C-alpha cells in the first residue's frame, strides 16, 4: 500500500484528493504549505508526493528543488493551474516526475499516480554499475570510481530511462514521453543536447561513445 503526501493549500481540493486516493487504497497525508511539505517529506518515507506549485510560505518549485538537492528520490507529481510549457519544463528540470494541469479529472490523476508508482517500482537494481561508473538510485547519485559526478535531476532521469531499457533503442519521441511527459513539445535538439552532456559525464571519449550510442535516423541505445 503506497503512502502518498498531498501538498495542496486549497482546502476543498485537498479534501477531494485525500478522499479519492484513500478510496483507491493509498495511505494519504495532507499538508497545506511548502515549508511543512519540505519537512514532512524528509521526516517520513513516502512513496509519492503530489505537490501543488502555488503554495504559501514556499512554492512547489522551491520544495522540489530542495528535496532533490537533499538527494530525496521520492517521485513527485506537480499539480498546478499554470499551463505554460516553460513552467512544465522548469518543474521537470528541477526533478519532478510528472506534471498535471488544473482542472483535471480524478480519473486522469489516478492514472498518473499509478504510472509514476509503477515506474518507481521498475526492476532496476539499487546500484547499477557500468565501466568505472555507478548509478545509485537510492541516493540519486552518479559516481565515477566512487567519486560523485555532478548531474542534474533531468539528466539523472534520462540516464535512468536508458538503464531501465538497456540494450533497446529509444527514439527521441519515446524519450520525450518517458522523461518530459506525454504531450510535451520540444525540439529534437533539446534531447540531443542532454545526450551530449550525459556523454561528457559517463564516457571516456564522448566523441566515440561506448555506452550511450547513436542509432542513425532512429534514436539512442544504452549498451551498459
């Protein structure tokens, strides 16, 4: 039974979310401001955080940033009335796993919750090693020969997607859906730039990659 933290300052919506999620069989805790959310997320072991962006005392973007800087890997679904593409991309860059725009149907949110929890429980080892690198999923850390390598939350998410589907080709569209979320409209160049940055961090010779290889006219494959 998953334990979910709901962070929502609109009391009517918070109550509706709590009731709906409990009917689905989840344990639910509700808080109403960003400072309390940051504290409770660290104090308790939640399986998922549903986080409104417009919050008193500290907004959802700042909460997300703080939790990821603290190496907390709990999945986060951002919940907000902001519909601009830039806000969605910002949330994902800060380490959110999905993004739901108000107004939304309870059915849509339930589906997103199940999908995020399913991805979080995917059959990936706690620590995955390739070459002189290792991905520590419990700590949200990439290391080279035991030393931490600076990596952004979005880069961590991209590399996690490749490791989870190692040996399989992922197209740019598949990466966009998997990492940025379905319906995100970004150019292929954005994906390519992130791949280039990742290669600089995991490859001995980024110009001749051993692990994150290009498949011409198709996409990329992780051979770790």
